[in-house]
C-alpha cells in the first residue's frame, strides 16, 4: 500500500516537472472533464530557460496522475427491470 501523499498533486508536480528553487510553479487551468465529471488541473513551471506545463487528473478522491482515469464501463441494472 502506498503512502497517502505518494500521489498528491504536490508530489506529482515535483516528480514530473521537477521545479527548482529558482522556478515558479502555478496552476494555470482547472476544471472538470466532460465525461464522468472528473477534475483536472494544468500546472506550469516557469524557469529562465523556458516553461513546461502538464495536465494532472484526479483519480478517485485523492490520487493525481498525468494519465486520465479510465472511463467507467457500463453496468447491468437488472434490478430495475425485475418484476
């Protein structure tokens, strides 16, 4: 089992963008995806050499990743049709 902060947004930004002491990091865009109402943010790292940006997606309630979550598959709802 991973530590609860292993996939926090902060840890993912540090892993993928590797901001230095002299760079600034900021969230430039945030919102919800059209399908499933998932959340995402665009984080940008500004440095003297240029800028880098990535989108991060929220998985579940607490884990962030650069990969979007898999869409939920359709589920059978047989109990609705039972007589």
